[in-house]
C-alpha cells in the first residue's frame, strides 16, 4: 500500500524536478547574451541596424516594414553572434556534458536572440512613426519566427548561412510570392524563391499580424517552435559526434 502510494506520487514530483532543471538550463543559456551585448559587436550591430532602418523610413520605408525588419534582421544578427563562430558551436557539445538537455540549450539561445530585440523593435517603431501596438507585435512575431529559423541555419552553416539569410530577408522577405510568379515565364529561380517565401518565415506573412490576423500569428509561432526543435536536434547531434 505504502509502495503504491509512493509510486503514485513520484511521476508529478519527477516532472516538477525535470521542469525546474529545464528552466534552469534555459536561464543559464539566456544569460550568455548579457556580456555579448556590451563586450562584443552585437550591441553596436543592433544599434546600427536600428539607425539604418530609421534613416530608410525617412526616405520612404513604411513604418510597419521597418518594425518587421528590425525584428527579423536583428534576430539573424543575434544568431550569428551567439552561435555563428565555430568555437561557439563546438562549445555546445561541451555544454551537453553538464546536467542539461539539447532542447534547454536551444531554447535558451533562442530567447537570448529574441528578447533583446523587444526594445529595438519598440524604439524603431516609435522613431519611424509606427509605434502602435500592431506594428510592434508584428515586429516581435517576426523576431520570434526568424530567430528560430536563423538559429537552426547558423548552427548548420555558420556565418555564411547567416549572411545568406540576412540578404534574403532584407531583399525579398517582404515580397509576396504572387509578385514573383506573376510573369509569363517566372523561371526556376523565381519559383524557388516564391516557394521559400510562401512556406518559410517571410515577413510578408506577418504584416497581417498588425491587423489582428490570428493565422499569421500562428504561422510565426509555428516557425519559432520548429526552429528551436531543429536547433535542439542539431545541438544533440553535435553532442553525439563532438
């Protein structure tokens, strides 16, 4: 009877301990961003991005696009700074020798990428005249979705992948795929880019979040989750082969 009672109480207790251990791991990984913001080029890069978007808004860039670009491009810069160098990625295998999990590491790194973009997005939206709640929410959703995707891409391909993703988001990310295929002969390249814009975390999806589109918000949430899961699988693989 006593043994049965102990067995009945154990699963919730184990789940609570596992949950707290996971949160502790996420918090520890998130704290890595604090020295990076002040001691590396990350902080200056984000400030430069914000200044550039404000300047572009003065010359015709609409405020909603500026907020979206602040979130998305800032997320790519953050991912490149946190896991872009080979020594950063090699350190992930060492991290897994501690009492932690690959999912905890990936979630902590994702938060370290995304959370510093909240003040950047808010300030950028306010400075460009689009500081309403909808634009800020859309920018943060773009940061979450692109941050998850960028974390996975940079873990696989390093800073080269970050540069390619940055250019893709900056040049084509806000373009609806219909505009690319609306040609008599769109070509394989245009069709490939249009498919990536349709399925991936492209910024044209998230413009509708400013107008309260739930489907667009769910799209961003799905990409944030998928990015973290794929990143955790990549980290776990590095731990096995590291």
